C-alpha cells in the first residue's frame, strides 16, 4: 500500500508540474521561477530511478541490500548516483519547506512607492523584495557584510524582532538610528512599511545580480602603500612642469615594479601610490608578490635618483606599508573615469603602516601575518604591536630596514622550491 501511494504521489507531482506550465498564458518568467519549475519536474525522475534500482530490483530478483552495500554503491562505485541522491534530498527539503511555509502566518511588507508584498513569517525583507521583483541594493549578496540593503521602517520599529549580533555590529558601525535595519537580516513578525535607503542603480547591484567585480566583491588581498619621503620640500623649489616631470618618472618606476611583481597600481595621489595584489591569485602568493614589489620599487627609485642627478638635492627615499586582509574590490568613479579600487579596514591599516616608516626610520613596515604568509620568518626583524580601531587584538608588525634584502629572501625561497620540484620530477621520471 505504501509503495502504491508513493508511486501515485510521484505521478501526481509530475502532472501538477505540467498543469502549472499549461495554466501559464506566457512562458516569460524570472529565472528563479523557471528554475523552481524545472527542479520540481526533476524530482519524480530522480525518485523513479532510485526506486527501480533498489526496491523494484529487490522484488524482481529476491535480494535484499544491506545499508553498507547501498553506501558502497552510492559513494564509492557510482559517484554520480551519490550526487543525484544529494540533489534529490535537497529538492525534497525545499518542497517540505515550501509546504510548511504556506501553512505559517504571513506578513505584509509595504514600500513607499506603493508596492506591497505578502510573504510567510521567517522571510527577510530582502527576500521579499527579490521575490516581488523590486530592485533592492545588496552588494554582499545578503550576508550582513555591508549596509547597502538598509531600510527605514515606518511606525513602531520595536514591534519587529531585535537585531542579531551580526546585524547590530553593522548598524553600530554606521551609526544607524533605531528605525534603520538591514533588509537581509530583518525577518518581520508584524506588517510593516519600509523605505530602501540606497537606490539599486547607484553602483550597488540589482535584486538579481547582488555583487560582481563592478559593484563590489569581497576578497582577501594584499594592499601596498608607498610614499616619497621629503618630496614636498623638493617640489617647493621646482617649477610646476619640473615637478610633473619628476613625478611621472617616479610613477613609471614604481608602477612598472608593481606590474612586474604581479600587482595592480590602482591609485596615484600626490607622491603616493596604492597597489593591490591578489586580484588574480591567492593571498599567500599575493604576499610574496607584494614583498618582491617593495624590493623592486626601492631599487628602481634609487636608480631614478642616479639618473636625475643634479635635479635633486638629496636622493629620493620611500616608505612602504603592506597588509593582507579582507576588502571589497570594485570599480569606482563615474562614466569613463571608473577605476578598480579596494575599500575596507585592510586598506586603512596598510596606509597607517606606510606612515609608520617615518617613525621607525625604515623602508618597509609589514604586518606579521603578511610576512608569514609570504613564507618568511619574522624572528629576524624588530616587532611592534599596534592598537587599531575595529580590531579587538593588537596588530603585530615587522620593521624592515632594507626591503631589497627581504625580496632577495623571497627569490631564494622560490628558487629552492623550483629546484626541489625539478628534482622530484627527475626522480619520478
């Protein structure tokens, strides 16, 4: 009886899916809705395959599969079958969730432009906006890592659930008032009217494309800041055209060093340079690239000082700061003046480390984490601890008098790894 009911349910599920397609006057629909229909129609074939390969085969041949043999088949003998089982369970869980959701109470979410959405309790405001096709900014994709989806609640905001610790941290950081919440985190328990505070069209993504390199993508990269020491005094005694000439030669030298090491020099401000490493590689490789770039920059600036000769009263000197951590990478600007940049605490920290080179009278200040991930031991260099905003523990930094010496250690370690790989290939051959 149970098997008959199961097969009847499968057949009825398939017919209901076809009936849903037949009832539609047009097949134009959002991608998510089309995916829902397709996945729904995929459930019966997946279950039929499972039943025919297990229960039906056992009945015909009079066998009985123990649980260990089933596990062996699905996860050792036939990996595709195991993946199908995962897909089946995922789809079945979605069906159960939808059925439970329909039986729960609903709330109405109104928007000041007149839209109104009715969703089950437990949905976030951002999910409601996306379901209704209402544009809603969300750079981080609804993970509570940014504040671009924030909304203002009309009326008594205390009727809604309080912010979670994750949401509270974001709201406190931006100084939001009590009636401002994150749409991706707020799950309304009562009807409410909201106003999105950022327009989705203003560089913050859309409801169906919440992220990407253009509008912002969270990455772990390495940020390098470099600055000329004492150049203001040099510029005061030069004609403006002469200053532009020297700076262009300087930017050519350091920009070429960054590019050669595998980074991107994305900002030139005054006599300072900001460079990003890890856009196309992992953070460990990016740390090595940044150290190599620091050595090349010092080398090329010294060569430039020799070339300029009498144009300079004293040789050009640099200070460099390097730090690794999470940032939001994206394009900024307007129209044809957009450029790639990074925003976040990691950028501010790298800038501060560059400034500390004046205090420590050195060429490079690098965070201990970045140096360790570059594959170098920090015990040979002086250490300091910095107290930073938005950071519970102090940041340990390493002071390097000569950046080229550090770059030479990277070169030596890279050559050693290459030699070891060559020996391993030779012995394997």
